[in-house]
C-alpha cells in the first residue's frame, strides 16, 4: 500500500468498494444485484419451487438440505456465490 495521502485514498477505496460507496467512478455489480433490480427474490422463489418439485418426486428432505449445503459450499469455493 502506498504511503501518505495515496495510501489513505487506496485504503478508503478498498474499504468502501464493497458497500456501494466509492471514491472512484467504477461500480462493482454482481449477478445477484442485477437480478434483484429486475425481480427481487427471484433466486429464492426458484429455489423454493425446485425444492417443492423435488419433494413431489419423493426426494427426502434431508437429501435436499444436504444438496443445498453442498451446492452453496462448492459455489463459494469456485467463486460463484
């Protein structure tokens, strides 16, 4: 990190970049931010319908819960979630 005023500016940019406040004109957006601006809660609704469909297909609720955990962990590891 640079020293002096440049270091302070860089630290503020890194700190505030994740919260939508930035000292630079660039804005970081995610796929979830874009989906939420179009239809809030769409991912949660689709996940709910998927779980309901799996339950109708006689898939065990424990298997569904474990699968959601595994998908979440793998998505975090690869940087998707």
